[in-house]
């Protein structure tokens, strides 16, 4: 399906500004598969991701200056996976040039940056979406939401999410280990779990009850946070998240991400990347309720995020992820990060 830009009656065009994290590959290819056309790429430096895109999509031009894309009137949407500290600035510049934005998480790394983004959204009428990929690219998480809406586990009371990651320091850019550039473990990784808490409990507001960050295993990076946890509470539900950089080499995937949703009549457990009992692939979902215990394959569940983004650009909608939810998830993660108790070897 090809989406048409109503301003030009041509296929909707987007561009990628900032290719510093591998999630840019999913953003670009997700939008192309949804029917958009990538008009250009800009990256300040060569990265493995610029090379991967050049190989997979050699027809996409790489431009010398970001402004060539930010000011191009034929481009309706900007995506960014720049170094996290730069994403909010890129988003604001894009919106003030009449473009909508999809950012890799974290879309902002401070509350001041988030305030600037909110101002730009209000003043320009453009939208700012953050691609929380552990939801937007997780068929099993979308499946869990559908089961909840069907009443499979009754009223949702709590979510528990874990986001373990494999560090492999020699493969990571230096900014990974600087929270002033990367944002910190709760602002970055735990934003996924905060988003899923809101998404699966139907909460529109929440508070951070407590949060912690630590460095227990990487003294060679004294400012790096390799552990984090956060407790959330909304008027109707509770949430707990734990994130870390401790995934061992023997697992075979980047992290054994898990999500448990507790309801008054049952529970759902999602194994996002691996089933330790040996079923291949990811997106494994287990449902337990008053009827039975089931393993459900989520492989055929459609992912609505990228088609919805393009529809929102064309129709000026708010369906991919409601703007207020993006703001709330980001604000909660940043608040948890800013107020976290520091433990372990952190200075």
C-alpha cells in the first residue's frame, strides 16, 4: 500500500536524520513496508547502520547536511535514531519545518528537552512519536492487549516487565557509557516497560513510587548504569520494571525480555525473544485463566504501528500511539531516572 502526501499528491516521503543506533533499520524498513518512500539519509559519521542501509537500500541517497532533509518541503516525516542527547533537538527542528517525527527511544533524555518537544508540538500542530519497539515491534505484546480487551484475564491489576540486555562493550559506541549522552538506563531501556504499563493497564496518568539505578559489574565505566528498577502506580493499576545489562553469552539472544500481566481472573506471560523450553523464535505468549492454561503463537498478529503512523500523517490522526501517552511514558521514565537512588559502584 502506498500512502499519498495530500500536499503533493505524490507518495508520502520520509527521511532519516541520525543513524547512530541500530533501531534506525527497523524504523526505515518499517515505514517502507507500510508504503512510504525514503527520500534521504543523513548521519554525522559512518556507523554500522549507515553501511547496512547502503547495502540493503542503495537507492536511498545519503546527503551531506541534515538541513537538506529537514527543510525539504516534499518530506512529510522525519525519523531519528541519533545519539540520544540529540534526538529532541532534531525533532524540534523537524516540527518547526512542518514535519512529523518518529524517534527511537529515548526520544528525550531530560525533562527540559521534553518540555521543548511539548512546546513544539503545541505550536506547530505536528506530532512526535517514540517507537517503543518492545511494544511496536512485539506481536506478542499486541496480542496481549487484544486478549485483555476481550476480557481474558479480567481487570488488569499489575504489570511486571523485564528488559535484560547483552552489553558486549567492544561493539558499543562510546556514548553508550555516558548517561549525559545516552540518558541513563531508566530513561532509555525502562521507557519500554513504562510504555507497556500504560498500554496494557489502560492508564493515562501514573506516578513513580520509587526508582533505583546501579553499577554492579562494570567499574571500568564508573558512570554507566548496568541495573535499574522502577515501581509505578496509577489510579487503576500497579507496575514494576527491572532492566539490566547482564545477559550472558550463553543465552543466544540479546535478552530474555519478559512481560507478566496480572488480572483478577488470570494472567498473561510474554517471552519476547526466546522460549527457554526450546520453541523457536520469539513472541511466545502464555495465558492462564479460569478455563485452562494455553500457549498461544503470536506470529501471525499484525503490527499496526507503522501503517498507523502514515495514516496519522495523512489524516492528522492520533492513532499509532496517542500523543499524550507518548508524553506520559517519556515523562515517567525521565522522572524515574532523575529521582533514582544510586547504588552499587555509581559515584
